[in-house]
C-alpha cells in the first residue's frame, strides 16, 4: 500500500485511518506532489452536491463548512504521519498541533476538488 507511483484509493485510506463514511473526508492521495521524505502529501476531497453537510436549510448557500475542511487536513496529516513516522502501533495515539486560521476566503461549492 505505500505510494509507489500509484494513488492511494479510498479502500487503501480506510485501511490506514479509523474513520468511515460519512466522517472519512479524504478521497484519494496522489503520488504527484507527494514526497514522504520531505513531509509533503497531496490529498483530494471531492465535494459533491449530495454531501450530507449541504442540507443545512439555506437553499441560496451551498458551501462546505470550514470545520470539515480542517478535519480533512487533519486526516491528511494522519496519513502523512503513517508513512513518515512508520505504521502506528495499535493503541498509540497521535495528536496533531492546534490549527489556527482566521477564516477561509470562500467555502468550496459543489463540484470543487479540494
């Protein structure tokens, strides 16, 4: 399952992270732009109109919540830690540093690939 020129697919990601649908927010990891030795990982989250997060009662506003974008970043960091630090031992907890952001320019709309 390591990145050997092929992208990590959804099933490969599920084998690493404990998250499952609808809480698993990383759809694919691309080999292009990913360099584990340098601590870089290129992950994709496909945002579609049928995501449960878009059913917020505001028909004129369809945006993906920023807190879920931060969660997708944290899950991507977990994948990077899995490869950068080696496979995590069972029962071992990895804590990410706090994320401090002032805000996002615009929420991603359906059809966006983040």
